[in-house]
C-alpha cells in the first residue's frame, strides 16, 4: 500500500496532525500540556502537570473567549483542509473537525509545522469567506501536534482514530 525508500526519503509515510480551537486547552489543564517556549521541552519529557491556579491564570490572560466550532463550521473546516491538500498535491487520508480540535492524516514530502499553519490559515479564510466567523475572532490556538507515521501499519490506525475514535491514540509510534 505505502512505500518508503529509507535511503532517499527523510519524510514519514504520513503525519497525524492536530490543531485546537482557541482557549480550549490551557496550560494547567487536567489533561496536561506542553510549553513549546520552554527549552526543556524535549521529546519524552513530562508535560506541564495539571494546576488549577495556572489554568485560572491562563484564562485570565486570554484576550478573547474560547472558540468552539459548530456543525456548519466543522464541515467548512473539513472542506478547507481537503481543498488545501488537493491544491498542494498532498494526500489527505482522513480529516475530522470536532468542536474544539481538528485531526488530519496527511502524506506530504514536507515538514509538518508549516502544513499545520497553512491548514489553520486556509480554514480561517474559508470560515470568514462563508461569513461563519467575524474578522475579530481568532479561531485557533498557537501551534499544533504532529505525529510522524513511519510504519505502514500506523497509517490505517491513525485514519481509524481520526474517523472513529477520539480517546487515547490506539497505537504506539515509538517502535
């Protein structure tokens, strides 16, 4: 199904990309969080521990309300992701826009960080063009999550997770 020439290809078979809506997962949250500005933020290091005081402080520092996607907005975001992938000739395996985050499994021969940023920008533009959000609304939180899918068996598992499961990721990517 998928091939990867390990000598010539520095990119994985696909990425599992996730980006969240603004204000829906703050530092101190009970789920833990990652501080991307902390130089100690290294793969495998623990997340920021749950901390109600920190979470409250982060809520107080927010410049706008948290943002949640309704059904029409979610469909618009999914369409925007598909259009962007088609335009860039990326292979979109799956996309699922939830009320507070978006998952996508995408194969591309580029780094994932700019892809996440482009997906958020393109989705925002489509939401505004469709008059589903105003110019003042900041729909996305900073950054995003990316998981590298190096093994063939990881790609269909990630697709299944995106389409049908929203609990823990049902596979280990480290091996």
